[in-house]
């Protein structure tokens, strides 16, 4: 798989074709799902009241259908600098989502600065805080630092479906079965104080991890119900 992605990068035509095929596949899968949304009221109320963008977080293994969690809103996502990042950037662009390259791990200053700029321009931010290479379902401090800098709440999102497959990848990537029942589950936003010290940042990291696990478990249970 990685070898194929590297070859795609060498050919712009092949890269464009691969991204088009990938986007078409994701769109067709999304259209086949019977989707519902649970718990988005907190995020909608905050945005209506404050008029400011939010930061949305979800596990890397659940990102396939995430381009559709809040359709029509300006969203910027953080995409890996690895070989698959360019393909993913082109795919999400077809759904109106802007991307910046970087990661949420320690030292990812360039990507986080670009996300901060996007936020200041009025875009919601979307991050898989255990990407791009794990550890799986462990929040990295980058998203917490971004929340402290922006003052924006981090809203956890889980996705589940009534059927699908977990692929043998580091993130146990979830591929929902076509025509399954799918559900997005939103949690309440987590606010990181602007003067949070190291202990408070670690506490926020652990709490976001807990909330992400909770909404993902709820989405899995709701999808099976």
C-alpha cells in the first residue's frame, strides 16, 4: 500500500486520478449509509451563541466518513506529511474541506501554526489527535495546545455503524459496510484555560481521551442497536 502511494506521488495525473477514485468511493459509501446524528446540540448552541469556530476531534481509525459530520461549514483539517497525506488532502478537498500538513505530536509547530491561522480566518478545525502514526487512541498534546491558544472548545466525535470491518492497520481503521446504519455521536466541548500549566494540560489531554473513547463506544453501541 505504501509503495503504491509513493508511485502515485510521482505522477500528478495518477495522483489526481487516485484522489478522484478515492473521493468517489467515499461519497458513494456515504450516500449508501442511513446516517443519524446524536448530541450535536452543545456544539450548535456554542457556535450560535459565541459565533466562533470549534475544534472537532475524532480517532484516526474513524475518519473515513468524517467529511460529512457538519456539512456546509468551513472546516480545515490536519493531514499527515507522510506519503498518503497528499492523496488524503486531495480527497477531502473534493468535499470542501481545506487541509494543512503536519501532525499533532510534539514538535509539530508548522502544522499547528497553520491550523491557528485557519481558525483566525473563521474556519472550524478537525483533528485526529492520535495521528498520523499513533499510538492508537491516545491523544497527543498538539490538539490541547491548539485549544489553549485559540480558546476554542474541543468537541469529541465518534462514528459507528451497524456493520463493517476493522482493517489490520495500526489504527484499526473502520470501514463501514455499504447500506449499514451509521451514527455520529457528539460530546460536550472541552475548554483548555489559556494559562493552563503543564499539569493542567496533561489533565485536559487525559480528559479528552476519556471523552473520545466514550463517544466512540456510544457510537458503536448505537450503530448496533
